[in-house]
């Protein structure tokens, strides 16, 4: 019984921590780990994303998507939330 309860707790904690991540995190779009996603990185995972689409979700026009910009684009359905 004790072992079963520990398994349930471990699975619950694991599912909660995964659920708390932004949708893009599981896809590892940020290939170089610099904290932003370039057009090349996004297109490597989502080849259907055009430069125009990328620019439209790059709100601050810095040439890279922040976590917030990626999540917002996914919530609007512009970028898929899974690859």
C-alpha cells in the first residue's frame, strides 16, 4: 500500500510539473537554449510557419520569439501547440 501511494504521488507531481510548462517547451523549439526562438528554430519544428507568420507574432519585432510571444501565438492557434 505504501509503495502504491508513493507511485501515485510521484505520478501526480510529474504530471503537475509538465502541465505547468508552456506548450512549446515539450517540443524544445529553442534549440540553442538562449531563451528565445528564431525563425530557423521555429521552422525546424514547425516547417509550415512562414517568415510572415513569424513576424506577425514577433510583437516586439526583435527577430526572435520570447516564451510569452510563443505561448500567445499558440493560444491564438497561429502556431501549433504540438509538433
